[in-house]
């Protein structure tokens, strides 16, 4: 089996996870900027984090023959401090030309506050000015539907953004249709106790098909499974999906979306 891990927070994982992913057929891993497990106190901390994502982590993954790409932003969990967010956003352009940077993400909302929306608008403007792909984080649990609608409206309000260059992540049964209807891509995050379980993800695929949908493990600081994508692919086969259809969802779809960034290339 071959697959792409399009959303994995590898700075929170051990090198054993890289080895397991490659053994399972992972062809590339993409890491969105994320919360560090604690709130960072200054833009200097983010500068070092962006260096970690663009310098150290690609070298660590390369030891296992795995291409590593990343996205840059200040995560919604830290967007309540608008001044800090503005300082961090001002840093990002100096990193955008680095060879493994795919775009701006994972931006979005956490608690759907006014400050978070303001910072989201600044991120979208940054992506538009630099012609970058966008990866979006939607809130959890009871805030997800409201937050998804707010996010979709912010993106729609900027006429420079092409819908097909935006992926809205962490979709669930009640948000996936609105995302796809807007022309965006949708990502299902596979968690054992939250977000989308493998069974629910396959149910969504059964309803909406495999067009403009992908799956990811996130594999962050909390309880998560770095091999969630290949395990769900195995379950898809058990539920009657053909090998070709599974390959389209777990490999071809991520490649289609990510290849809109010319930096994204797989080893031949």
C-alpha cells in the first residue's frame, strides 16, 4: 500500500513513528504549524519553531527516506493575542521560499472569537498576497458547525482565493457537505477518541464518494495513531472498496491537492 500522511505533527512524535510510517507505505509526510503543548510567549519562539519545521524535521525524516513538507502560521489556539499573531505573521514571508514549505496552515478557529476571526483574515490575506495554498483547522465538538461557517465566509469574502486551493480539515458528518459545496477540499482527521473515527470516515466516503476528500492522522501531542490512514485504508478494503478507489483517497487525492504547490515532489 502507498499513502500520503497529509497532516502529521511530527515534532511531537518519536523517530520510531517515522520508521513505522515508512514501513506501512508512507510516501511523504506534511506537517502543519501547530500548538507546542503550551502557549509560546513571543514571536522569537515561533521563529525557532519555523526553523525546526523547515530545517531540523526534514533532516530527521530523511534518515528514513521520507520526504517531509510543512505549512506555516500561528495556530488558532494561540490567535487570541492579536499583537503576538501580527508579529508572527510578519515573520512568515521570510520562510515561504524554503524548499519544503507548502503554504499557510493550519489556520482557522478554535473558540470562534472575534480575535481569532481577525487573525484568520490576516492569514488569508497573507496567503493571497503570496499565492499560497491554504490548510484550515476547524474547531472541535459543539463549536465546529458555527466555526466552519465563519471560516467559509471569511474565505469567500476574499476574491483572490481560489476555492480549489483551500483544504478545510477536521470535517465531520455535519460540515463536510458545506465545504465540498463551496469547491474546497475536505480532510477527515482520524482519532481514536475524538474528531472522526475510521468507521465514521468511511461512512462519509460512502455517502460523498472520494472526490476532493482525504484522510489524515494528525498524530499530535494527545492520544492519536500515526498509522491511522493505512489502518483505515485496510478497513475500506474490508468494507468492499476496490484497491484503486482506496488508492485514490489515501494517495492520489493528497498528491492532486499538494501538487498545486510546485515544491511538492515525490521521489521517483
